[in-house]
C-alpha cells in the first residue's frame, strides 16, 4: 500500500512537471514552432527525470542489482525516446492540419498512432529478457507494471492536450 501511494505521488509530480514545463512563457524572438519544440523538449527531459525517480522509488533493488539494472533501463529508455520522437512528430503534423483534416489524413493519423502503440509494446517485449538477465522475473514484472502505469499517465496527459478530430 505504501508503495502504491509513493507511485501515485510520484506520478502526480510527473504530470505536474509536464504541465508546468509545457506552460513556460515564450521569448519574443523565437517563433511559435521553435518555442513549442523547446517546451516539448524541456517537458520530455523533465518527464524522463521524474520517470526514473518513480522507478527508483518503487523498485526494491539491491546494490548489486541496481548496478546492472540502471544501464539496461537507460538503453530501454533510449529506445523508448526514439518511438516517442515519432509520436511527437505525428502530433506536430496533426496540429498543422487539425482544422482541415481530410478523411485520408484522419485514417493515416490513427493508423500511425496505433502502430506507435504497437512499437512500444514490441519494445517492452524485447526488453523483458534483457531485464530478466539482471533482476528476477518478478522484479522484471514489477518494473514493467511501474513502467506501464507511468506510461499510461503520460499518455493520458498527452491525449488531453490533443484536440479530437473534427467530424
């Protein structure tokens, strides 16, 4: 129960950080797109930092396990970033045509969004044996539960910022 509270508390910090980062004021010299890109990058760095804190606070790792776990975690997050780069590019593309989205664009958007969800799932499946080499199967399952919960919170925050397609 205590661990669940820590996870919820850390997740709240994670979401608050992402919201606050996204609301940084723009400089007058920068274009709206540059500011948006800069804010997104700051938000993503903050989210990654907070995500790691959530994992660290909730994973009962011994010192020996931690030495082996964190490099695998860093590789996993590195690959996750690549998938998320594509997700944010897709969101930017959608934002540019949001008010004039055609049926073909809507089809393409949702199919590519779902494909990115599948990429994240495939990445998790790829890393299960990698984590199991350095921590127990149960701790690996625990890590992926934590990772999935944090991912869902981030996804919820992101989804709330993307307007629905106009029919």
